[in-house]
C-alpha cells in the first residue's frame, strides 16, 4: 500500500507565494514520474507540472515562469513552489505519483485560494 500526504495549501493574496509538498510512503521500491494537477470548480482536472528522472520537468503554459516543481528522491517527496499567484490559480491541487511495479497514486488534494 502506498499513501500520499499533501500539505502547504491555503489562502494567499494575488502576487503571493505558496509551497506545496507531497510525501509518498509505504511499500515503495522506486518512484517514476511525480506531478501536480489541479481542479477548479466546474472544470476538469488539468496538469500543472510533472517531473521525471533524471529531473526533467514539464509545465502547463499557464504556470511557466511562475511555478517550479522539484523532488527529493531520498524522501519520496515532490514539491511545487508557486510564485506570483493569480486568482485563476485557485483550485484543489492534487499530487500524482507513479510507483514502479504498483501503479499510479493520487493525493487527497489541498485547497489553494488566491484572493484578488
């Protein structure tokens, strides 16, 4: 069994910053791609950023230059540094982890709200 625990969401004003974390635990031999997705009310879940080994990152156009994804393989943790936040970034953010030999796992989601 694999568990993902997210943290770091909250309420911030436009232009502010937040850092999300997602730690994977359980029976893990190796982790492949890790990433962040988000879902705003009434919208479909969308990709925000992904990172694979050896640390190649991919970003949605809407967050390029503002968000940075990183990972700590020793801690099985993925981070999302979000700067210059905008109201349209408001959503529930989910982490996703591909565990080799086990499949894909999702976190429970963390709310990010950006006030104008």
